[in-house]
C-alpha cells in the first residue's frame, strides 16, 4: 500500500457503484477502502484515518426511508475524524433533503447519482483531501 496516497472510504450498498468508484479513484492514485453496509463501514473506520469519504445516503434498497449512510456512517466517521470531509451521493434524496438531516458542522458535498459529473467528483475530492492535509499537524 502506498502510504503517501490519499485514503478514501467508499460506502455504498450497490456493488456497481462501489466497483466503479474504486476503479476510478485507484486510477487517480487514491488508496481506496470499500464498504457495502454499516457494519463494514464501522470496521473500515477502525482502520482509518481517511482523507475523505464517499457515502451513499441509503444503504438498503428495500427500505425507502433508509438513511443509514448519513444517520449512522457519516455521524460515526465525523466523530472519529472531525476534520474529514464527505461526498454524499444519492439517487433517492435531493440536496435539500440531505441538508435537512446532515449535521450542520460536517463538511460535505452532494452528488445526484442520476447526474454524476466525474470531473466535478474528482475536483471535489481533491479539494477535500487538500483541506484535510492542510489541517494535519
């Protein structure tokens, strides 16, 4: 593992999204850890720290009201790594809805899975990593 590469945690219950994001980020030099659910994400957070995380809001396709990505993973990650930034992705919730239940002190950006500009994702991720590196002692 390249210890100087920025570390990113990806949490999404859909394997196509996990694989696509992991492949993309690795091709840009990121060290990537993937998790499919809250338990895997909790285990991954114990192996942190991470420079940034990409989180799906809904981690259960069978529950329309599921918000485990934010309600559990984001809050746990923020408590453990308060300087870490997040990219929140969803095809079910819009940005206003995410804003209404995301903690106000968390640095995050919203991406709609149905309209997902890769260049914006890469630029946003780079910005979050640079911010995290600037805050490190």
